[in-house]
């Protein structure tokens, strides 16, 4: 089974880039390019950083930092959910064990 490859044109800071990606990921690529473009415009418009390469690096660092924070939040949520599930499981076990004693 051959995977379809799409050639996608994205515009970042008024510069056009041709990018190849799996056809089913085309929409995700366009969304990612829009997020990157917005972040780079924000950095450029702040006026503190000059040069496309520096703007790109700062945008990448900011986005990587956002990703680290999102992963930490996900792990905290997963830990909370795991704790709740263990508590519920313990309560169910307790109720079932009490019910089994009554059946005897």
C-alpha cells in the first residue's frame, strides 16, 4: 500500500515554502504553519529581535516551552485520573468483598 504524498505551499512571514507531507496530514501541516507564522509575527512585531533566523529560533524555543508545559499538565491530569480510578476500584472491591461475605 503506497502512501499519497502531498506538496503543500505554506507562507511564513511573507515567504513561501513548498513542503511534502503525507496527504492525510495536509490540514495539520497548514494549521502548524499558521501557528508558526503567528508566533513569528508576534516576535518580529515586538521589535526586540531582528533577523529571520533569530525570529525562527525564538519561535521554536517558545513553542518547545509551550509543549513541555502541555506535557507536564497532561501527566498531572493522567496521574489524577489514575489515582481516582484506583480509589474507585478499591471501593468496588470493598463492596464486592462485603457482598460475597453476605452470600456465605
